[in-house]
C-alpha cells in the first residue's frame, strides 16, 4: 500500500497560482474556494525587503485533528495517506474546519450552482455542454472512490457539506499526478509514494532538508517543504484574492 | 361560569387563562413564527444567508451565534438540573418551591439547545440521522451534543415526569378541562404511602445518576473548544471548568428571574419567600466569584504566557474589534457580583436587585460564550492569513430570538397545565 | 568546460524532469478514444446520493454530480490562445465537450505545464458574454454602442463596400491594425498585401525601441536575453521574472530556465523599482529610479573600462570600435574599389589610416594626426564620452549607491571570464557567462539609447553571442533593418501618417498613439492624407494603450471601423461600425514557432471544438472578406499571398481560383514540410525538429561570425540623422537623442512641478494578459482589480492606509495638462518610496465581470512629445501625486 505525500520546493515556486487554477478546474470547485492556496508573503523593511511564496494544499495530516473531531466519521484518513470527506455522510457541522490549524476547509454555503463563475445557462453553450455545470464539469468526480467506495472526489456536490483538497483522489487512483502538480510550470510541486525509495519524494527527503507547517501542532502533515523557510510572525500577506462571497 | 368556578379550585393558577398570559403567549408565537420564516430561507438557500463564512482565505467565522447559544442553553439546563437534584438529594425543603421550575427550565433549555444545533448544521436532515447512525464517541462533539442533548434530555424528562406525577394525580381528582392530561401524567399513580416511598427512592437514584453524567457532559462541552490545537485561544485547560461555572451562573440567573415572575403571578403564597431568593443570591454570588477568578487567571495566562497568535486574539478581545462585547460582558458579571456581595454582607436581599442581576449575568454569559467561539476564528490564524470578521445576519438573530420565545412559550403553557410550584406534601389528600 | 556544458544541460533536464507522467501517457493515447465504463460504483454514486430523504436530497444535490456515465473521453492537442508564446496544450474532452486544458509535454516551450492564464482560459471560452453574432452599430460613435445582430453576409458586405470605396482612391488609406496577433503569414502579410492596405502594429507599446536598438547595434531582431543554460551572472534588468515575459517569451519558458540555472548556481541582480517582479529570486535588488537605466548602463561602461574588463579582440574585430572618427564626429573614409568609400582604421605599423578589414590588428585606442585634422578611434571617443559617467554621478540620478554600482561592475567583469572559451557541438566558442535580460526597458523616454548602452555593457566584455552571454533572437539572423540603419532616411514633407522617414522620427515602426495624434492634427506634422477605414485585428487601443484621450481624438476621424474580436472590446464599443466575432481557441492558426531557444519546433493551433455561437476563425473571416472585397482569387489575391507567405509551391500551392477550407490550407503546408499532413499536428500538436546547432545560435560560431554584421558601438548614422533633422527645422525635442553614443539628459517627466513627487510605473501580473483577461472570472478572482502599489513610508506621509481609495493624478511637463484616476492603495515594502506602480490590465467596462475593477494607468499616461522615445515609442512613466479619495468622487 503506497503512502502518498507532496513535496513543495520553495526555491522554485514562482507564486504564479497556476496550481490554484488547475485545482479549481479539475475539481470543479465554486467561487472563492481554494483547496490549493498560494500565499504571497513580504517581510522586512525597504530596501531590505524579502519576498516568499507558500503553496498550501490540505496537509493530509497523519494525525489529523479534523478526522478526530468529525462526529459522524465523514472526514476520514485512508491507509494511503489521503484524508477525505464523504460528501454523502457529512452533516455540515464544520467542526473539522475549526479543528484544522491550516485553514484548508471550504464549506458549501449555498447550492453549488449558485456559485458558478458565469451565468452559464446559455443556449449557445448548452448546445455544446448539454447544460452541465460548470460547462467544464469533470465526470470523474461523480464516481465513488477507494475500496471504501465513498463519494469523495471533487467539489460542488451538495449544499451544506464540507470540502477540501483531496490530493486529487480521482487522478491518483487512475495513476495520474494531482492537477496542481501536473500544471506547475517549474516543478515546485512533487507528488508520490514516500515509501518508494526510488521515487522523487523519497529522493528529495534523502538529499535535502525540509520542514513542515506548524509541526508543533503535532498534526504530522504529509506535505513537506524544501528550501525557503516557514512563515514568521512578521510575514505579511500581499495580493490576497477575492475570497468572500 | 360553572367551569370557571370549578377551575378556580385548581391550585397554582393551573388552567386559569388570564388576559396578560394570553397576550404573552400570542407574542411568543409571533416571534417564533418569524424565526421559522428565517430558518426556511436558510434551509432552502443554504447558510450563505447567515453571516458565517470559512476561516482562512474567506476571512470569516464558521461557528457564530447559533453555537454561542447552543453553549448558553446547555449551560442553563445544567444549572437547572443541578439545583433541582441538590434540593431533592439533600432534602432542602425550604427550596422545594424551586425544584419544579428548575426541572422545567432544564428540559426546555435542552430542547432549545438541540434545535439550535440542528439550525447550525449544513445538512440538518442528515444530521438528525447520521449523528446517531454514525455516532463517533471519540469526537467531543458527540460528548456534548449527541450525549448531552439526547441522553440527558431523556433523563431529565423522565425525572420531571416522576416528580410531577404526584401533583398530576392530585389534580386528576378534580374535574377540569385538563383532567385527561393530568390522568395521563399521573399514569395510575394514586399517592399511597407505598407508592410515595418507591417513588422518592427512584427519583433519588435518578438524581444521583444524573449529576456525574452532566458533569462529564459539560466538561466535554468545554473540551469542544478547549482541545483545539487549530484555534489559538481555545487551547486552554481552564476552558472546561470555566464553562461549568459560567453555566451555573447563567442558569441560576434565569431561575431567579423565573422565580420572581412566578412569585408575582401566584395569588396565594407558594413558599417563594425571601429566604429562597437569598439562597439563590448567595449561590449566584459564589459562582460569580469563582468565575471571575477563572476569567482573570485565564486572561493573565493568555496575555503573558500566550503564544504570538494567542496574544493577537487576546488583543482583539481586549482592545480590538471585540472589546465592546468583552468589556460589557465583564461589567454585566462584575457589577452583579459586587451588588450581591453587598447584599450578602448586609444580609438584606432585594428581589428587584436580584432580578436585574439575573438578567445582567445572562447577558454577560452570552457575551462570553460569543467571545470564546468567534474571535479565535477571525484572528490569530496560525498561517499568515489576513484577519477576518463576522457579523450575524438578521436570519441568525431571528432564529435565536424565536428560540428564546419558544422556550418562554413552553414554560408559559406548562404553568397552565401542571403546577409550576409543587403542591405541599400535606394538604389536599 | 565542454563537459560542464553537458552537465548543465543534464541538470536542467533533471530540474525540468517535471514533465508530469500523465501528460506523457496522454500523448500516447491521443488517437485512441477512451470509452469509460460507467462503473457500478458510479451508478451507485448517483443513486446513493439520494439514500437520505431521496426527494429532499435533490434540493441540495447540485448538477455538478449529475453527469451521465458512461462517456467518451479523448484528447486534442492545441495551443494556449491567451498568451504570447502559445504554449502547447492538450484539451481533455468528454463526449466532445472540452473539460480541461493541460500542458502538452512535447512542446519545448512549456514542457507539459501551464500558467494560471493557460489553465483559466477554459472559463473564457465558455463565456456567455462573447460576441455571438456579427454586429452593426445603430448609434453614433464615440460612446457606448448599441447594436443590431446581423448575418455574416450582411456584415461582410458592408465592410467590403466601405473598404473598396477607399481602396478605389488610395488603398493605403485603409488601415489594418493589429495587437499581439499570431499567424502573421495569414494576417500581416497575406491579407494586408491582398488588399494593399497600410498596417500598424502594437510594438510601439511593447518593446520596439529595444528591437530597433539591437537591430541597429548588433543587427538582431529582439531585445536581450541570456544564454540561460550557461549564464552564471545575470542582470535581470526590468524583468518581471515571476509575472511576465522578458525577451520573446510569454512566461513559462524563462522561469523554467531560470530555476534550472539557479540550481546550477546562477546569480541574479535585479534592477527594478519593484522587488515584487523578482519575488524571492533576486540575490541583489537594485531599486532603480524609473527612467534612469541609461545612466546606470553608462556608469557600468565607465567602470568596466576603468577596471579594464575589456574583450579587445572582439571589440577590434567585430565592432566599429577601432574605426577612426574625425573632429566632426563623422567616421573617416578612404576610397575603396571603384567610387565606394570604406571606413578607415589606424594601422600602427604604417602609422596611418587604412581601410577597415584590410589589416589584422588595427589600433583600438588612440588619437592620431591625419591630413591636418586629428582623429580618434571610436573606442577612444567612447572612453572620453563615459569618463564623466562615474558611479557617484550615476548614484544621484539612479538612486543606486555608488558602491553598489562598483560592486556590480566588478562582479560582472569577473564573471565574464574574458578570454575563456568553451567547446559546444565541437566548436570552440568564447565563453562569457554574464548576461542581461531586458525587455520593457525599451518603453521609457530614453529607451532606444538605454538599450544601446545596455548592449554596449555586454559588448565591452565580449559577451554578445558568446556561450553564456547575451542573445537577442533564437538564431543569428541579421534583420533587414540592419543595413538601412547605417544610413537613415530623413525626407522632406509631406509624410505618410505614420511619419516614416520623417524629420521627427527617422527610426519609426509605426506608433498608433502618434498616428492618432497625427490624425487629430495632420498639418502640424506635414501629413496630407489620413486613413479613413480601419480594420482592427486583436487589438484594443482604448484599453491597452496610452493615452486613451489621444486615441479617441484620432479614432473619431475614421469614417468606418471594423473590429475582429471574440469580445466587444472597449475600442469596438466606442468606435466599431461592424464587429466580426472571432473564435477564441476554436480555430486553426499558425504555423507558430515553438522553440524554447534551444530546441527548434513548430506548432499549429488545432480547434478542440467547433467555434462557439456564430464566431469564426480569423482565417475563415479573411477568406470571406477578401472574397467580398474581390481580392481572394488570382494573382496577388489572398490565396496567392498565402502561397507566397507559406512558400506553398508546385503540388502544394493553393489553386488560385478555388476557395479552400482552412484545414486544407494547413494540410498543404504540413505536406510541404514533409509531414503526412495536418493530421500530424492533430495528433502530436507540435513538430519538434531537434536542437538548434551552436553555429546557428552563437554569433561567434555562425559563418560569417555574427552574420557578417559589424557591431555599431559608434552610431554615426544617428549623428548624421540629427544634423539633417536640424537642417530640416525639426525641434530639439525630436533630434536631441539622435547621438552617436548613448548620452544622458534630464528626463522630461522630471520637469513636472515638485508637488507631483512620485513616478508612476506600470507592470504586468501573472494572472492577467494585457487587456484580454481581466474579465475572465477565474482570473479576476485571483487578481480582482486596479491597485496602486505604494511604499509604507510614502503611504503614511499621506495618511493612506492599505485598501484605501486614492486619487492618482498625473501631470504633463510639456503641456501642463493633468489627469486623475481613482484606484486602491496596496501598501508594499517592495517598491521604491518615490515610485508607485499599477498593473495595466484593468479599466475595461464592456464585460459584466469588469464592473468595479477600477481604472487603468493608461488613462493618465501621455502620448506625444516628451512622453515617447526618439523612435516613436510609448514611455510608460509619468510624474503623479497620490492622495486619499475618501469623501470625494
Ligand atoms: N502574465 C503576463 N505575462 C506576459 C504579458 C502579460 O500581459 N501578462 N505580456 C507579454 C508581453 S506582450 C510582453 S511585451 C512581456 C513583457 O514582459 P516584461 O517586460 O518582463 O514585464 P513588464 O511587466 O512589462 O515590465 C517589466 C518590469 O519593468 C519594471 N520597470 C518599470 N519601469 C522601469 C524602469 O524605469 N527601470 C527598470 N529597470 N524597470 C522598470 C516594472 O516594475 C516591471 O517589473 O510579457 C509577456 N508576458
Ligand atoms: N500601461 C501599460 N500598457 C501596456 C503595457 C504596459 O506594460 N503598461 N504593455 C504593452 C504591451 S507589452 C503590449 S504587447 C500591448 C498589447 O496590447 P493589445 O495587443 O491590444 O492587448 P491584448 O489585450 O493582448 O489584445 C487586444 C484585443 O484582442 C482581443 N482578442 C483576444 N483574443 C483574440 C483572438 O483570438 N482574435 C481576435 N481577433 N482578437 C482577440 C481581445 O479581446 C482584446 O480586446 O499592451 C501594451 N499596454
Ligand atoms: S504552480 Fe507551481 S510555481 Fe506556481 S504557485 Fe503553484 S507551486 Fe508555485
Ligand atoms: S490539513 Fe487540516 S484538513 Fe487537512 S488533514 Fe490536516 S487537519 Fe485535516
Ligand atoms: S463538517 Fe462534515 S466532515 Fe466536517 S466534521 Fe462535520 S460532518 Fe465531519
Ligand atoms: S492535490 Fe488536487 S485537490 Fe489537492 S490541491 Fe492539488 S489539485 Fe487541488
Ligand atoms: S505562458 Fe503565456 S502562452 Fe503559456 S500558458 Fe501562460 S499565457 Fe499561455
Ligand atoms: Mo508586449
């Protein structure tokens, strides 16, 4: 059984946010939902200003607070390391979100079709798409995944349930790279089986120093950061996205 | 006319529908209705109609007014059942007139708590099933909500029933429009010494068993917040005890108010004399004292020993966005404390003063519940997200208001069906 | 050395071994359509979702999960339609519906990856706000348009009629204007030739001044970029590293090469008023004062000479440094064969002037007496010219400490390893691993000379065309402008409306802003005829170009304007008589260069689906339009011109009297390239031709070296032009910068009154593409709107807080005019305190998504004297004051 993890190379990351877009399109998430988020941080005073970028997917913690607190076991940890949400069991209590130190959970505050990017019910478009929402709807997301056979892939399924990065379970199970990893122009994101010694992630762990976010929280994240440095108290976020709907 | 005279004979104003009472009931019904309209919006359109949003990039609070009140209601219930149980266990007969009120209060606030939780779920229908179907005891949420609400709502219902059974039997002996209800509640009880004996035994043991159960329940309620590494300001061992005490404070407060109202309503003296209020006053004073102590230590730990992020939250609370709530809450708790202490020393108790204190501490308590729930979500995030904000919408206010109204409604109706103050042991037999 | 080169490449591949497996796998799958079995589980997912309260659940069930299984999945290779470098893409389709674009692994430019715009364009394609049918205007121009939806026939007929009306009189008065368009062969060449119109590009806003500077100085068509595989020390000079292009490319290719180079140990010195551009990738940040790059470049030259970092053999052999310059500033010439005169160099042996090229080692330095007069080598003149340009002198002007300038000069000189060589592809080539990346540096008042000076910096150490040195184009092709630039034409009026060969701008590529100015007042510039009909192709002057006011004055003069665009561009909204809806990505387009500078490749844009609505690809549109105009068939017709453009000869040539389909045209072209046909691209997307050989890429290695172009250190023809301009009565503001050697002077915008105490610059954001994406909601979400980057100290001094609305008010130092726009303050420590920056992607209004995004700096920049370069290019600098807008407007 593989154990998946993601390596983020901060010495490469351009802060371009292509990963965020790839994630949104692949997973059909609605407005203002960023399963992948890339911080653009600034610290220090002119002219000794320093800038850094920090991609933030779900950390798929091995000791995941979100899983512990879920009252109905909708949020669960798989043997292969993925932390998933069963969209058919989630009752929308949003406790996982509060338990998570990383702020990666996104709730469906309303019917997903109300948060599409444009008013897509246009005959001209429907002629091509058959009226599905969004027009680039990914059919893999309607399929149940894992031997547990639960509805866990993609976003925008129900009103009132919690969603977050799935490590692209639907792609990984097909043997594909997660969407964010696949699009990253500079290979700052590397995904794979940590236990596979010959794998890229294992190699990086051998060759280079790394840190994890908020290690002190004891969450044991599956996302490792290489190069750069963890954000400090004086890291100030610039260029925030339009995130409130 | 004849029925009127008949009913006139029912004690404790049972069955007597005064004009004031009717207006009150209608008002409460109206407010509840408003709440329903609001909730239907929420149900059909989603919680986007509330002021809640995701923490992190969305810069919101994902738990807001609803959870604030869940915690508050459960707190009130706690005080209710404790007082009731204590009275029976230690046979504090001079306080007996409070017992029934306390029990009713418990049941009602638990029901309100339950409704508030469902109102806060994104998938309420699933919630009502899955919370039991897939219950996970490991989740503090379970401890609090599933266990407290179901387990202990059931227990206190039984308890209330057992303790009301005798009065029902007594009333059932008289002709009235409500007789059938009394018969059902009495369920064949005829108040023979043997029955009486068995009865007080069961209630006694039930009381004994309820107490530990609710301590556990309320501690876990504290842990819901206390154990979160994710939220700066929540990770505080003090949370649980502090929770329990503040619960006592708010509950006693409500009880005082309720008692005062009943005292006014009753034509004949029902034993709700100054002594009773003095006791409540002292009890409230004690709890307040302990709570204020907790509050101070908690502040000190977070302002000095606190992490960078926790400091941010504390700062927000003391001087920032939330300071107005914080300081008013403090005043609402401290002023009554002073007032009560003075009265205690002077050994002279003024009921109006007590009522005011009762209301004040409850406002204070609600404020504190809010401050525990919200600021740690909008500020001091562990990753460098920009600060967020949360303002409840009319929907949330309407739903909460209607909950309070509904509670009052139930108590009001109860008074007219069964004696809100127990009938004396001796007397009409 | 040679092996180091290999290693470098090896590591590079390692670095970019990011080519994600899935895409590789897709590449194999292309032809095989995949039939996905609707697995039982999938069925269950649909049914199961209703397990709770079946009916009620459907209240909350979103259509997102309702998709029907089984389905047919396939993949179509195509190209990014948003960007400048047309990255290769793979369109994933479900039952013929495009659901995602991913990078095409085979394309050298993006190696299987996409930037945020590349990803998000799927949102643009399905945009219900596209122009759906041809439109004809029903209200007066100069204001928001009202439209009548018409048939293609009606729209084309009307356009043809208006065009022919003017063509009959003078074809050149039909103006075809383009923006950053793609398939030049079909548009700029074939169509324009077929109707005989004038054409106008967007380069005067892009980097034409830089192109001209390098064409003039080293003969190549491009600005400056490093040989990134081998450079060790890079001056990122106004390169918006983490957001935008740099030379030639759109984005991805450069950062890919940059991270590989840095993992090799390359140092980056970032010369830019903003740090945000380089983000974490600057080893040193020199926050330069806007517009003063020429001063810094001159100081670097002075230092390199003073420190003796000189590649004498290169300067002597391949540049005009040794040529003799007389006291009159003209190059000394000697009679050659016949009556032609040849430039002279000094022969130390015979102690006399001889014909350049006739001896091995002429004197590089020295002053000599000859024929009564004295003369100096051009290099001697240059040395004398820059003595005064000391670091201390430059420090005052550029705001960069003299010490830093010295350090940079020394490091640059050291890293140049002057004298070293490296064997690449078996050829021994000078190795100078120091370079410059610059592009938009051209868009400043002294852009042309600044780029000349920056090129000279690299010439001094011999880095031009060396391994690890400075490149300009992918291969060493000498541009047709090189020769004529040796002898600039300065005619007498009347001039044509672009002022080509005029006494105002002897070097001039055609500047829409200037054209607008001319159209508003032709007399002033000695112009008699101005264009009457315009066809706008992929250009949005009202939004993309400064200055809007000027542009409007010009466009008011057009009798008829046809706009070809997928969206109702702002220009169309105000000035189009006819709007022809073009397809976005759903069209054949090309052939498009897909080289990353190291590997040669060609690609085609393949439509991943039918054009949406009634839109059409441009080539289709031009086929129909020329047919309507009557210039499709026959000699010199559109088809004939396409044959010429694509060099379709013999069996491949299009018959001149049959209207082909676009696919057929590309099929013939593909076959003419020795491929089985367009199907090759429909399968692979790109044709990779293999590595570009060293003797094509490195100037030293080509035969003859540097393509035989002598590098112009000394720009005699510029001086000559200046004299003619003066003779013909041009004012100083036009001729002042026509100097043989780059010369510093005070900037016009610095003459604005002191209360305009900040300099406004503009830049690009990674999320947006010029004026064509701020309405793509996925991107507008990432970068929501206009902003003014302002340093904390500057903001504090003006009581401005982060997110506050502010006024930005500019002042024109020449006309005294002021203009202001409202925007939002973005407080950041990564910008100079005396500078404010704005992205130029906003300020649009026709698309609902654009509402409330705020203004574009292009409304407050100025076009015209003082705010343009000597070569008729826009400067993107102006003095402004910034103050809170609270309460007001
Ligand atoms: N995301 C994105 N990428 C793009 C484009 C786009 O629109 N969006 N456009 C493409 C096109 S057409 C082009 S031409 C290229 C342009 O690519 P670049 O030229 O690299 O990018 P720009 O943002 O135009 O400007 C570069 C930098 O110049 C700095 N600057 C401004 N004034 C001065 C000055 O006086 N001196 C110095 N030293 N620096 C100065 C700005 O701060 C900015 O960081 O990008 C291409 N790529
Ligand atoms: N202030 C400031 N302004 C700048 C710059 C700057 O740095 N600062 N950069 C300048 C630079 S580098 C450049 S290159 C120019 C670019 O200026 P433009 O080339 O004008 O800008 P674009 O937005 O790329 O394209 C213009 C129009 O093309 C339309 N269009 C998009 N796709 C298609 C298509 O497939 N077919 C057709 N027919 N039309 C299409 C769009 O709707 C848009 O209206 O902007 C310049 N403007
Ligand atoms: S795509 Fe890659 S480079 Fe761009 S932000 Fe994401 S991780 Fe960084
Ligand atoms: S990051 Fe948050 S959501 Fe993801 S696994 Fe860890 S705790 Fe759970
Ligand atoms: S929101 Fe859903 S997943 Fe999260 S804790 Fe509640 S039930 Fe579990
Ligand atoms: S792994 Fe998949 S779901 Fe997670 S951030 Fe990347 S793209 Fe999004
Ligand atoms: S870099 Fe330019 S061409 Fe490549 S994907 Fe991004 S926008 Fe498209
Ligand atoms: Mo450009």
